[in-house]
């Protein structure tokens, strides 16, 4: 076999790994999970329970926390109910007791964890329950600590797949929260049932839209990974629910490649991250949907990232024109009918970039939980922790 | 003869369809017969009511809602409380009405109008008018 063909085959192999295969499975997963979750999210809380909600607290750890960040605005836009994202350790150890269990079992605490075994989430829901909050667990494991300590459970059923830094589970977490938000708004008559179904259909439609864009997305992400593989650090920027994808991007770089990565919102970037000295080796990923109220600030940020000669990727549903023609590698993600649906797909490119860089640099996901990292085997770092309620 | 009409409704609203039904009867050419007005929905109704005082419609709405309030303890929880109440309202008030056609006209009293009642909405709705001849 000629050398050039061997080289191409070897490269192709590098661009086909468990994490990238997770991304490639997302369109089918999206359609399959919608069919599973749509009826469940209708029935998990009764009319009475939905009408009782005065405030909502979304909590979780890691990717689940990102899913909460991705959907907080959707909860408020669709339901009008004040909604906070509270980390599990904040809810479990610090959240003001006087604000728990008020107004007949409020706030509603929605805790997300597919495994349901994280100690901090278990602790958070136990404390919330002890002080009179209503707890809805979103988990695939009803027998887990989260399942046991929840008043109601939205049971996830994510088909098994090759192990890799969470990609499929993140999608399902985001989808389940979006469907809950749509349901709450529908029952509380914030919009009609027809409108609610339109929101739902937009969710299901994202699978097909992503399927169409994936081939081009993979090609661009391969180019980015090749150019960026030697960088010591990466910077992920976004605001509003774009911030969740930026947060998720830094998480995937850390998990998959073991390299430093930062996450920051577009405003704080001007206060902090732009100071980095070695800008030409700071791979910068901006997540920027064109409908964002923060879009003008993102345009400014993109402009000054170029002034600093930063290698730049913009993940967007738009194009270079939406950013004043600024130089960058633009990665197209689906443009949904409703912006709330955007978080379902805009994280896909950051997973691909992380997956490809990990392969190109020969990194094992999560450092293989070996050597100094062996304490984290089987998630022990997050499951075996003292719970204090 | 069957005529098909489409309307866009608002939340919990009332629509006067008397003119359309009269016109359907005239266009049918039927001199003596029966006219049926029918809606194919389960959260909307067809009724006869007096058109003269607009406040009467407020009374109608309030009485329907007093009899069948939108509650959160309906057993039917697949959709919304408004929808669940709408099903009961529709079942009790009915989804069709029949009228006599005499001398080519709809036989309606002076204080009678025909109304499409929306118990949910806003929705895209439809109703049908069927005219039969005695012959």
C-alpha cells in the first residue's frame, strides 16, 4: 500500500474513536430519547405539583451542572418561574436554610445525575428534602442515592455505548430539562398546547439538522485539532445559555486531553482572560448563537481576540457575516426555530475537537484512572465522599 | 350539501357563526329541510344564545366556568387543566345543533344566534354545516 494511502488511513483511524463515535450517534439518540422522554415528562409531575411551584433550583455536578446552566433561561422564559442553578455543594452545605421548604414545599429542586451515585448530589437532595423542598430526581438509576431521596423521579433510559467523556448523557440531560420546562409552561397556561407541541417538535427536529451538518463539522474539527494539538491551553467563551456549551467544552478538553482549559463569559473575558501572554498559542473557542441578547458583546470579543492574534473558533448557527466578517474558523451548528433548543447541538463541535486532540496527542480519557489518578477509578473520587446532612 | 369553515380562535372565546350558517342554507337551495351545525373538536361547543346584550356572553362564560371550573385535580392529566375542563364543557354543552329550514331560510327566533364556543384556544378550529332537504 502506498505511503500516502497508509498515512490517510492512519489519520482516519485517529478521527474515529469512542468520543467521536458518541457525537456521531447523537442524531439517532436525539430522536430516540425524545420518543422516550416526551410522554414521561408529561406525567412525572401532576397538575397540582406543577401549579405549586414558586421557585426552581436546578442542581447537579459536572456535565449535569452544565445541563442545568444550558436550560435555566429556558425555564424562566417558558414558565415565568424564577429559576436558579445551584451547585450541589452549595445546595448541600451553604444554601440559606431559611429559603428551603418555604411556601409549601418550595423551591422545587430538580437534581440531575444519570448514575445518581454522586455523593454531593445525594447530600444536596437529602438536605433539600429534610428542609421541606420537593425534589424531582432526573436519573437513570431509581435505586441510586439520588433516586431514593427524590419525591419523584424522571427515569432516564440512555442506551449503553462505548465509554468516553460524557456526551450522550449530556444531551439527554439537556433534553429532559427542556421538556420539563415546556411541560411546566404548558400546564400553567403560559402558551397553548399547540405552541408547546411546536417547541417539542423543534427539539426532535434537531436530530435531523445535526445529521446533515455533521460531515462538514467533523472535517472542520479535524483541521482545528491538527492545528491546535500542540497548544498548552484553551479558552472557552460564551454567555447566556451559550456559556453552558463553553463550560462543557473546557470540561471535555480537561477530561479527554488532560490539558489546561478555561471557561469564561464574554464580559468577564475583557476583565480577565485577554491578559494571557502567549495569545498565539491559546486556542480560543467562542460559542455564539446569533439570537443571543449578548451577541453584540460577543462580536466585540471576537474582534479583540483577533487583535491579540489568538487562534479562533466560533461555533454558531450563523456565519462570518454575523461577526463583521472577522477572521476565524466558523463551525456551523443547527439553527433551530426556537433559540431555547440551541443547547441540544451546540456542544457537539467541542466534543469533536477534544476527541480528536486526545487521539492526536495519544492521551487516554481521564488519564486512564491510573498512577496518581487511580483514586478516581470507577468514579470513586465523587462517590466515596463523606455526606453531611 | 356540506360546507366547511375554518376559524382561528382566541382563549376561551365566543364566535358568532349565524351569518355563515344562514348563507349556507341559502346557497343549498333547500326550501324545506334540516340544517346541522357540527364541530369536530372535543374542547369546543356549538350553542344558541341571545345576541342582544354582550354582557350575556360574560354571564354564559362565568356560569360555564362556575359549573366546570378549571381545576388542577382532574384525572385527565395528559394535556393541561384548561384542556381537561374543556373536554367536560364540550361534552356537556354538545358539539352540534340542528335547525329547521323553512321556505328556504333558517328558522331562527329573533333572539337566537348560533355560536361556536372555544373552551381552550387559541387554536385553529373548523366547523361544518350540512343541509338536508325533506324531499
